[in-house]
C-alpha cells in the first residue's frame, strides 16, 4: 500500500479518497519474449481528505507506487 502522509497533521494513511483523475494515455503493450516491456505509465492524481484534521491534499501514483505528493 502507498504510504500517504497528511501535510498538515502528519497522520499516515488516514484519509478518504475524494476523486481520482488519470492522464489516460494509451500504452500499447510491447511484448518481448512474452513479457510486456511497456507497462501502463499513466500518472493518477488522487485527491483525498484527511480523516483527522479534514485537510484536503493530493498525491500522484504511477506503476501502483507513490510518484509525488503535493
Ligand atoms: Zn491531517
């Protein structure tokens, strides 16, 4: 699971997701010896609200991992 920290009260992974937006680029699979070497590189922006202090913040994820928190 991605570890997301509230920028205001520093609570970790205490948030609800408000909405997600995606860059929605199409990454056509490229197979080399049966392995897809062109995985989905879309960056998803997740806007969430801290359940402790109600701060609204967002983070970005890519390849199922935390890409950048803003
Ligand atoms: Zn908070």
